[in-house]
């Protein structure tokens, strides 16, 4: 197959949702369609149950599963689909945000009963920052959900995105009869717990046709006619460019657990979702079809075996063909590396691969040379932009409990923060090490891993900060002065960038107002 064809048949995306909306279930149905798994139940949910937050075995189990299901590759109708998994637990949200930098589009699952939830909102914010094309799947239509028009309005308002219905439901809950495909103009009948097949659908070109009354009853037929009339009037035709630029999100209704509406979603997905896109670097835009290889590391995973400190770095190939055993340029270290065992991931198993193409994600065996954001090229020096760190929400001082193990502790903290488990700040003036995380669970993971993998005991002391802001200024002097004056609240991140640690929103706003020469940023691009 030609290089151009290999690229154009690839689709790299992620399914995102608030926990419990049905991401795992939908993933599984996709894999079933792609023939990557044969039976339902093969994909294990990778969420950590609430009661298990202090159960380290559970954390370990989670890590194992999430390596195996980090990237799931399957073929569907000659398309090669890379589905990147994102952790369900909100404490690992930052991992999810970074994964979103490696995809070209997303499918957002919304629970029809709960509507827009906290994680849905945050994930969409990240998609909006990058203008990522989004398809919405409204799940659990077999349950009594919100009124469909109200739900669309809620999603549009809360997620600040225009929607475009592709299918339209006939009732919900126990009265759910199916969906009308507005594009194909066919009616898909819902039967619980069965695999919807073509026999369950009926083409109805003209909704006035009396067959509609026969099939779903007069009342529901009239409602559907009315609804469709309204939708046609309001939404018109979906413009591909509006979807591709992230302005408009096509919407599907269905029930993942019943495998209903999923095929419609997948068929439209392969039709409209973008093929591997060009990407911005700090020097120039890289086109996917350029002949030379480049890619970036967006995730690093420690291996399960604590006796070996080897890790897997996940790299998204952005251009060129990746070849096993060929030397590539590690931009940050200015060193050449070759990889004899690059992995690709098929649901639940790892395979060594010979080559990979733009859009693919490969696992590179790493002994500590990679950091998130690192770039491999064939010699050129640049970094991909738009791989941000977000402000942590919980800050704690790292306290060494065993002075004999200071070296191990430092090494461990450096490596774990390279992996992106947490962010490390060092207070100006003092040498206080501050760990910032999105969730409490990460502190437990760090403490546990430092002890078990590095033999270093530590504890954490709560600090009264609520947000970290990265600071820049055209006036170097002003910035230095500010940092000196606010020593208690100033630190530098791992790359030496100055950061202001705010105690509260009030303090932050006051500083922003009083220091107009200084810019306060809520995200830091790892490489500017
Ligand atoms: P997540 O990955 O987004 O966290 O969600 P997951 O797929 O695990 O689904 C969460 C729960 O919702 C599961 O039930 C799942 O069976 C259920 N679910 C998924 N899709 C549908 C649907 O279309 N209709 C209905 N009624 N339920 C659906 P659970 O009881 O938490 O887990 P399980 O014991 O069924 O695995």
C-alpha cells in the first residue's frame, strides 16, 4: 500500500466522557465491530472504584490494564482506527488532557439521564483549546432521560459548541422505539439486548408515508414528523468544515449496552473524521505526508515489574514512516536512538512492529531517556507546541523521611514527574519541594511508588495553595522583583520557569490587578 494511502486510511481518536456515561461499553462495541475482540466483556473498565482509593493493589491493577488498553487498533471497512484510551478517574485527568494532544478527533459520550457533568465540561474545554473535531453520542436512551430538545440545549450551552443531530430518537426509557437517521432517512428499530442489524431498519424517504404510523403508532409518528420538521428548519445540512474546525458537533442517540446506534456512529465517523492532521511545532508546521519521520511523546508508563525501572514511552507519529532499528534524533538530548522492540497495541496485547505511519501510536521501550513532550526527528530540531501542563489543584510539600535515601528520593521524584504523574515545583529561596497534583489519589500513588520502586520513604505536608500560574513578562526586572517580593508564593517548575502559587482566587486576582506588567498563565506549554 502506498505511503499516502496508509495515511489516508488512518483515524486516530479518543472516546471521552464523565465516568459511568458509557465510555468502556462504547469502546467495546467499537472493538466488536472491528473484530478486534470476539466477546462482550473483554474490555475491562479501567476506572478505579470509589471505595478502592486507598487500595494499592487496585492502583497496580489499574496501571496494568491501562497499559494494555492504552491504544486499541482495529480495522473497520478498510480504515485503520487507533482508539486512544483515557483514564476514567478524575484524579488522572491530566493524563487524559495529554492524550487529547495525540488524537485528531474525539467522540464525547453523554449520559442521557445525567446530561452534562463535571468531567464532560473540563474535557470539552481541552478540545476547544485545540479546536478538536467532536462527535457527540448521547447514551442510555433505554433509560428515562431528559427531554431531547432540552438535552441538546443544555449541551450546547454548557459545552459552548453548536450541535447537529444526525439521528433522532423516538421516545426514551421503556418507550424507546428507535432512532430516525436524518441523513440516510431510515428508521432503526430498537430491541433491547440484541445486535441491531440491517433487518431492523426501514428506509422512509417521506415521513408523511403512512407506513410510519403502522410501524411506530400514530402519536409517535406525528411527534417524529414534527421534530424532524423543526430540526431541518433549525440545523439544515451539516457542513464538513464546521465539524472539522471544531465549531459544530454531529450528534447521535443510542444505547451502547444494547449496541444500538453504535454502527451509525462508526459509519459516520469513518466518513467524516479527519485523517492524520498537520501539527504545529515551534519552528514550522509539519504535514503528515512529509517523508521524514517526526513524532512526540505524550505519555510515559512505568512497567509493572518494580525490579526493573523500564518504562514505555508512547509516541504519536506525526509524519514519515517509523522503522524498527533505524536511528532517530532525540531533540532534547541531542542524541541518536534506535528502537529494537517498538510496540503496537492491539486490544489487550502488545506486538513488536516493524514500522508505523502518521496517526499511529507506538510504545518505545525506555530506560529513562524520555520526558513528556520529547520529540524524535530525522535530524531537525523542533518541538511540538500545544502539549500543556495545567495548573494542579492540590499542593503538598514533599518531606524526606529517610535522609540516607535522599538520592533515591530525588531520582524517583524526577522520574515520576517526567512520567507526568505529578508536577514538581521548587520554592524560590528555600529548597522546599512542592508536588502539585489534580487529585488526592496521585499522592498515594507517588508515595507508594517511591517506596516500592526507589526505596525512598516520604510524607506530604499540606500547603495552602489553590492554583499555580506560570509567569512571563517583557520587563525582566519587574518579574524578578515580583518573585523576590513574593518569595513565599514563588517557585520554579521543573524546566526553571517561574510560577506564582496563589492561596486563593482573591489573592490571585489582586496580584493580577496590581501587576499589569506581568502575565499570569493558567497552562504552561511544556516547550514554548
Ligand atoms: P465509563 O467507562 O464511562 O465509566 O462507563 P461504562 O461503560 O463502564 O458504563 C457505566 C455503566 O453504565 C455500566 O453499568 C454500564 O453497563 C452502563 N451502561 C452503558 N451503556 C448503557 C446503556 O446504553 N444503557 C444503560 N441502561 N446502561 C448502560 P454498571 O452497572 O456500572 O457496570 P456493569 O456491572 O454493567 O459493568
